[in-house]
C-alpha cells in the first residue's frame, strides 16, 4: 500500500541524488587542470541523458527483472518500461514502482559518471558515450541484479545496503581497467584548478549522500534514520584519519583536499554499511577507510597508474572495504543477516566471495570493452588534448 510520507521522502531523495551527478562534474572539473574543465563537465553530465535512456529501455529490466540464467541476469519483464506504473512493487512496497525505477536510475547515472575521473584527458566523446552505455548494460545492470534484484549473490545471502559493490567498487575497478586499457597521459599534471569549487562540490555530495544512503531504505522510517547517522559518522571518521596521516607525512601540513578526500573515503565505506550497523561500528569503518584509501592513493602513485582523480583508490577500495566489513559488523537487529561479531562467520565468507566475483567480472569486461571500442572508433584524444566542449570564456567562468 502506498504511503504518502514514504513517497514524499523518496521523491526528495531522488531529486537530490540526481543533483549529485552535476556535483561530481564540478568536483572533477575543479580537481583537474584548467584545460580539462569543460571536458570533465561534459563527460560527467552527459551520463544523465545517455544512461536515463539506456536504463529505461533495457538496463532496469536486466537489473530488476525476474531471474534468468540461474540468477545471472534479470528477464525482460520491464522492457521499454512495460509493467512499471503507479502501483507498488516487490522492491518498494510503500511507494509506487515508478518512483523506485526513477530512484534506481539516479544510481545508474552517477555510477557510470564516476569512471571518467580516472581517465581525464584521454577519452573522445562519442566512444565514451558508447562505452558508458554498454558498461551500464554489461557491468552495472548484471551486478545490481546479483546483489539487489534477487540474483545469485543475494540468493547466497550477500547483503549490501546502498552500493558498496554495485556502485562504488565496480566503478572503481572498472576505472582501473579503463586506465590500464587506455594508458597513461603523455603530459605532466598540475594541481587542482579551483579549490573553492572543490569545497562547494564536496558540500553538495556530502549532503546528497544522506539521501543516497537514507533513500536506499525506500521508506521514511527508522532504517533511514540509522543510515543518515551512519553517513555523518563514517565520513567524519574518514576525514579525521586522512588528515592525521597527511599531517604526519607532509611536514605537519593539512589541506582542504585532505579533508575532502578523507570524507569521501568515509562516505563511500558508509554506503554498504549505513542501515545495517551500530554507530561505533561505522566510526571504526570510516577510520579504517581513511587509512586504507590514503595508502591506496600512495600505492597507485608508486605503481604509476594514471588514475587521475583516484577513482579506484577512493571508490574501488572504499566500496570493497565497506562490503567486507559488513560481513564482520552486520547487526542482526538491523540487517537481514548477522556478521562475524554476532556469531555468523559464514557471512564474511559470502561477502568476500561476492566482492571477488564482482571485482574480477567488472575489471575483465571493462578492459575488453575499451579495447574493442578502440578497434572500431579511436578512444583516446590525439596527444591528450581535450576535446573542445566550451569556449575559453566558459573555462574562465568555471574556474572563477
């Protein structure tokens, strides 16, 4: 039965989560060199119309349709938005199925948009549009079905509240695969082009994450409240630990980037855990994420992987870590399964298996996809020169 309060809550969350994608665009554009600003804005925001159409026509049904192939993919129940109307559905019993579809569309959009931050200055627009379209169908939709749509991992007992594996981890590991397939840039790097815009974008994302996590409960109730508390606690713990590491490693200097990246690590790790763990556990998880993601960045630098904006280190490692820690910290009074600390060691095994399968799958499929697209349409820009998606005046306005 449709509940007005739940409906209003999810409608608001949907609008805010959609707004997070332009915020990612501003963040990416401001963290890169000035000449890449318009390119990053375009490549991030273009995911909104492209993924919306792909998700509507085929992606949603592959993710949430009835099982086929033994739980590997969803059926064609909702092909071309068939059978999606104002009535409720199995995935959200107190809001209309149409609202559930739109809320999930915003997740598909922002997940696809995250990847371009890893290969800044190396993607031509049309091949990139083809890439995110295919990626959403061949990687995102199947993994969502495995985890949330009643697929094979969910059948095994794998749990994930708001996207540790289906959003962050697969985006991060796919980004790393794209970097390996496309290669490093030929030119040197500069620092962020506009720190003020970085703070504004991070503020929007930080606030938006409350709706990202809270809305994943699909109801305006106690689970949403727990998720929002976890979002704040996890991000704060991540920020503090990252800043402490930076302080001791960088001659007692801490920057706004340290705060922002640490908070982002904590936000990412909070997504799979948010509605399923108690406060002390999410604080500990956020602190671990700040530590792990910080050293993942250092590892990436040492290995000379040109993941420009550390999509793998933040989203890939953070999402993986959150999904794994859920196997330890999941509270049976909140989650559909108990974790290791509550006497269920099997849950940790299930979480680890799900992580491994999804990571290997998304990395291989993404790598092959980039290579195949490049055979038919040159993926890289010539000499790492960004495509002209705006005038010099546009660039000047963006950078203040």
